C-alpha cells in the first residue's frame, strides 16, 4: 500500500487544503473546468449521476471541458470530479495528452493523484471541481482510498483489489482547453498533441 494513501475517513471528509479550496469554488463557473453542457453540469452539481458511461459504475457519459489543460507540462496531471460517480483524469506524458476515467474499477470511488514529488495526494475535489496540477509519477500514479487499489500512469492495475484497468477515453484539444468524452472509450495508447 502506498504510504501516503489517505484512509477512508480522510477520503470522505477531505482534509487537504486542495480539497477545501476546490469545495469553495462550487459549481458556479469558478472552477478551472466544467462540462460542455451547462444545464447538465448544473444538475450534476447537486445530484449523483445515474449514467452508464464506460459500462461500469455510474459514470456519466458526459463531455468534460478542462479549461487551460492543454498547457499541462509533460509529467503533469489533474483530476476533475463531475460528481460522486463521475471523474476524469487528464495527463500529459512524453507522447502527448490522454484521458482516463477517474473512477476506481473496484467499487467506484473517486481516485487520488500525486502532488509534487508525491509526498502528498490530491483527493476528491468535490462536485464540479478540479484538483491543482499534480505530478504523473513513475510506478503507482493513481490511488484509491477506499480499499487500496493502485494504478499506473497508463491506468493499469498495480495493486488490487481492483482487477480492471482504468478505461482510457477520447480527448480533443480546443485552443488551450482539453475536452474529454466519458462516453467514448479510447485505445490506451491514444494521445493528442
Ligand atoms: S473502490 Fe477502489 S479499491 Fe475498492
């Protein structure tokens, strides 16, 4: 288990400053990212999704616009939480930008990402919130606080109980924004520049 992984209580309550900051942003357009459909976004800010995007959990098959994410440097990553059942991870490696579901494939918790040199973690930013930019580390890059699963930067399972990789989804660039589509699976090697 990763030594920095928050326990279940920390995960639920959100003890980190990043969590508190994101929660204060709310869903009124102050966050650094938003869904492309404003009406849909507003509904999800106060409700749990019931979608079946990606054919697991309740991931909503929604497009998520991540403002300014096309300025991510190589090795940076962020997680955007649409609701308690829907989240997306967008990262940039030396081959380009890619997107993964940010929902654990075990029992559907929102994942966490590494801050800086991975001495701390950015946890669930709350509804309609984006984490600050984290670091895409080698080895275990994404963690699930619920039961301890760890995923590599490519979404592969490194530590269970999860047995399925994080699904890769399509992402496109619109100016400085990236738009990830949680309704469209992509090849794990899919990249855009
Ligand atoms: S929900 Fe992620 S490890 Fe169980």
